[in-house]
């Protein structure tokens, strides 16, 4: 869905397009690629690919809030290849070890 709003982001600014909780919970309408990533430095119209997960038709009206944009500042990082990592209590537990489920 084209939003009719164009932006020009600086090279160190990007964003995430996220669903609106009301539209998703009340009508089962949500962006299909959530979170949607807007690359740093993007220039152009904002678009949100929406999916209707219900069996009922839904018409999006002009100015209806269908998604929300979270703007992020990006940085440059460098990765170093190492043979070993430091051991911590958290790293020993593995996937799901910090939760209670």
C-alpha cells in the first residue's frame, strides 16, 4: 500500500515499520513483513504491504493509521574474528535459558 508520503533519510538514519496494535487485534490487518526495514539513506515513497488475515473484507480509508515508523540512527561497527569467546553465566545456558518457560 503506497502511503503518499515520501522521505529522504540521511545515510546514518533508517527505520522499522511496525504494525498498529488496534488494526491487528480488531481487524487482523498487519504488515506482512513486520518489522519492515527502511534502509539508511532511503529516498522515496513509504509503502506498507498489508495482509488481511481475516475472512472479512476491509477497506483502508485515507488517513487511517495502518502502521507506525520507528526511526533509528545507525553506526559503523567492525567485526573481529576470534578463536574463543569469553564465558559468562548467560552464555552457558543457551537458547531460552533466561526465561521461565
